[in-house]
């Protein structure tokens, strides 16, 4: 297997569930869009009345839109009314749609890894906290035909770190979460996939992700093969 793998996973190779599907996070994992969210969140904070602290920004990475917007208010010492919360979410969605429309860049190795999984015939789903409106823009770059299903943050009862998005993806694919490998870049996303029962491959983007027995780490998607994914899935089973 590629020497890009970091052996920070402490679990032994146990568990009999074979890999049946790969579940991909989007922002910061497949696309270099987390940097765009950084711009958007900081602009939202200015729109609400002041600059965003680094602590607040870090707390929003990978989170659901409604919670991230609330944290932007909270970071400024504001307590939004429901109407103010909704208006801020609409503002951020419109701002991000403009950024997404200017073009999205792939994360290194992501496109080749997606295509390798598709050629192998494994199930493949996109699982993102981003809402459907922005996801549809991103799919123009990602390619809809690369995924059997897409699960967006506004289509489940609760977004990441809740397990609902990953459970829904497994359900749509007709597989058990234990048969899935989720690929994530953030603590929020990794927690969601792990809580759903998936093994998790973490390829960090903007923030460090803590280790756990169900998580294995890799520094990049470049050179990633399906054989690697099968081995990583086995390494990440409890």
C-alpha cells in the first residue's frame, strides 16, 4: 500500500464486513471549497457587524449551515431571532453560490480516486453538510454520474456531526454502514461517519482531526487505489 498512509490507527485488523461502498465528504475532501467557506463565513461575520475570531471560524469548519451561522452570531455576542437567523442563512447561501459559480478546484488525487472506485463497481455516495442548492453547483464539477446517491445537509433530520447523513447514504445504497468507508477531512465529519458505524479515512484539510480506533489517516488522496481502500477499511473496523 502507498507510503502516504499514516499508521495512527490503533485498532487491530478485525471485523468481517467487506467493503461495499465509499462515502465521500465534499468540502475540503473532494474539492478545495473549504477555503471558499472560509471567505464566506468571514464575510458573513462582517455583514453581521464585526470580524470573525479564529476560534469561531474553527468551530464552524465542517458543521451544518444553521449551526455555523448561529456560531457567527454568537461569536459577535449576538442572539439572533428566528427571522434574523433565516436571513443570515439566505445571505450566506447566496454569497457562496456566487463563489462556487466562479469555479471549484479538485483536491489532489480526488478525481482519480473517484474514478477508480467507480471502475471497481463499488457503491459511491456524496455525503455533505452543504445544502442541495450549492451541492448542485458543485456537482457540475464533480460529475453526477460518479455517484449513485447524494445526501445533502438540508435533506436529513440533522447534519454532521450527527450520524444521520451517513446512515441515510448507507440506506440509499442498500448496505450496512459497517460495509462502508467514509472519507473525511474534519473532526465534525469524522465524528458523524464514526457514529453511523462506518470506518473512516481522514485526509485533513484545514484543521487537525483527532485519532480514534475507527479512524485511519492519510496525508493525501494522491495515488490512492481501491486495494488501499479495502485495506484501510479493514484497519478502521473496531
